[in-house]
């Protein structure tokens, strides 16, 4: 799995695929104040991106990719 969960923080690593979207939605809905660490992210499926944009969790660290930085900082 490219998403690892530690209490209220989800760590996105490498390439995060659509297969991880359902588990991520369940996790984020269960959290009072979800946080994301995207520092090691290379690419994520749009289903994950849409979930992040919908729930607006706190992002502790942005990915290095300029495309994702621009979208997530809207």
C-alpha cells in the first residue's frame, strides 16, 4: 500500500492508485482532524485527489510535484 496510516496522519508514498481510494475515504471520514503528509508522493489517482479536495484535511507536507502543489494550495 502506498498510503500508510498512523493515528490521524496519512502518509502518501510513491504512486497512490485508485485501489486505495475506498480505504482512504473510510479513514478520512473516521477522523476528527485528519492530516496528510504528501512529501514522498510521486503521483496519485484523481479519486484520491478529489477526496482530498472535498474533505480539505490539513496538509502537513506538500509533495515535490509542482502540479499537485498548485492544485492542493487553491
